[in-house]
C-alpha cells in the first residue's frame, strides 16, 4: 500500500513533465512554420546603410538627389500590374511590401518599378538609403521623375487587339504626352530636367521623339539616333539578371570544367550576324559550349548551371548591342567576354570593366584562332583576380526592394545626380529671354530609319 502511494506522486510528476515537453515542441514548431508578417522585408532591411528608421521619412536636405515625381494615374504604373488603388489613392503603401512584378523575361527591363518603389519608400518611411528623396515642391527638386512603366507597357500591351486600330501601349504614350504638355513643370524646362525610363529597346517607340530633351534611362543606344539619346545627357542602366545569384561561390578555376560558354539565340538580325560567324568558328572547339537556347522549358536553369560551371561566358551583340546575358554572367561569377562594338556599359565612370571582363573588337573576334588563343592565354592567377573582382562588383547590378547601399537603384540615382549641373545649365539658358516671349523650340531630332520601317 505504501509502495503504491509512493509511485502515485512519481507517476503524476512524469506525466506533468511529458506534457510540458510536448507543449514546448508544439509551440516551437508552430513559430517556425508561421513567421511574423513582413519578416522578409525586415530581414532585407537589416545591414542597410544609413537611412531612416521604421516609420521615419528621409530628409531632403541630406539627400544626394531631390526628386519631384508626378502623381500619374495608376494606369501608367502599378495599374499595369493589376494593382487596384484605394479610394482616391494613386500609390501603394510600400511599408507593407510592394505589388508583385511578373517574372521571366519581364524582369530584365523592370527598372521603372524598382526606382519608383525607392522614391515611394523615401516619402513613406520605408527602408531606403535615402540617396534620392521625393519632394512635393517641383521648384525645390533637382529633377522631375516620370513614373511610367514603359517597358512593362510594351511587353503587355504592344499588340493590337481588334477591333482597336492601335495598341494600348501607344494609347498610353499619347496620353502621357498630353499630360506632360499641360504641366507647368514641363513648360518651365522644356522637359530638360525630366527623367524618363524606357529600358526595353522598344519602349516609348513613338513618344521618344517628343521626349528627346529629357534624361533617358536606357539599356543601350542601339535603336536611337544620337540626337535623341547619347551619353552626354542620358544614363545607361543594367538589366535585371534572370539567373539566380551564385551565393557562397567557392567554384574556382579547377571547379569550372567548361572554358567558354554561350547558350542563346544564334541567328539574329541587325548587328547580331557576328553570333553566326562565331558559332561556326567555335562549335567544335574543345572545352567550349556554344549552342542554341531560350528561356522556354528549363532554359534558365540550364544557363544557371552552365555559367556556374564555366570560366568565361560570351556576351555577343544580338538584335541590340546589349543583353541581360552580361549581368547573368556577372552574378554567376563567370568572367564575361564582351564582343559588341556599340555597347555602352553601366556606371563605367565608376567601374573599370577591364578588371573583371574581357572586351574584344568584333573584327578581331571573327579571325580564325584569335579568340581561343586570347582566352587560353589567360593564366589561372589572372582569371582568379577577375573572378574575385566579379564577386566584389556584383552588388552594383542588383535590383531589390528595399534598396541597399550601392546597389543598382542607388547607382542609377548617382548617375542621374551627375547630370544635374548640365541640366541646370540647359534650363537656365532656356530662360534667358523668358521675360519677352514664351519659350519654344523649333529643334526637331533626326528620325530613325529603324522606327520608320516598323509597322504602325
């Protein structure tokens, strides 16, 4: 009887301990399975450079660039992402995240989205380095930002849908031009202090010839006459890479069995004929992968694996001088070999591309044996220096939200800020005789033969 009475408290003690143990494990698993809302946003902001704390707006007085942004109707920006504004609103509250942008090849020309998000963050108090800050007084601004998602508009709405006679993309361009023409900010400067983003080579196909005084942010100048776009007034921005970043890359020289890699469209128009010549020169070379490929199926995954297993990656001119392949190579830490005589490289005033790229003239690249002799002549030590430099510079080509110090968004703002003295000179010269007559210009930029040959 006494033994039984002793066992009873012990049994209760073990039962209580077991219940507490299982309860603690349940709570642990539940917390791991359901992280707090927006935890990813907070983690992305960790490690950010100087900027506002949560709920604190950026100070325009401390900003590198003060930006006045038009409150364009949502049909020009986030409405293209099927975002619905709140009653009477124009912009999303980016403190709680951002409307999702479509994936795939749409992403490569998505810079309008990332820069607009960063400006909204600067005003709303979301995380941002505060290099560029939105201001409500145009007179206090360095530049005027036009938030039209032109690349997305082209990708989604450039086809004519019967019974309409024209595309919705062209209709949006016309509405944008009417909006700008009615604004005092445009009339004051003739558009010279306006920043327009048209990263897709075919974006703003019609409006670009009315917007030529603006600062254009482009991927290259391949389809623009120099009277409309040039390095003196405009900015070249990187593509958003399509392959994933190679995180914790330890795949050095001996871990990359392929010497030279290219996978993509081989037969291209315009300046892309050089791809065909290189294909016939290189297709039978040892340790060279040169084949047709596309994003269809598992094409992106194949490119990811191929670039990470290669020492050098070819970036050859195609329909246009540039492509996202260069930036896929950079984030894969595969040393880019650039063969594109008309290419303009982003942030080249800040970055020395010769430290992490091989740049070859087209006329040399098609000489038999020239390219392979050049590549095979690069030592392990030289390659390793370029490989390490790629890992250092890849942050400058990264688009993300929240934006981080020295990423692609911040580098673009810096490039625009460098244009401000020239912009002020142009605007001040325009105002010389403003007391006596309305400022007008009869300057008409040269039309592009390429544009004139396109179907209406």
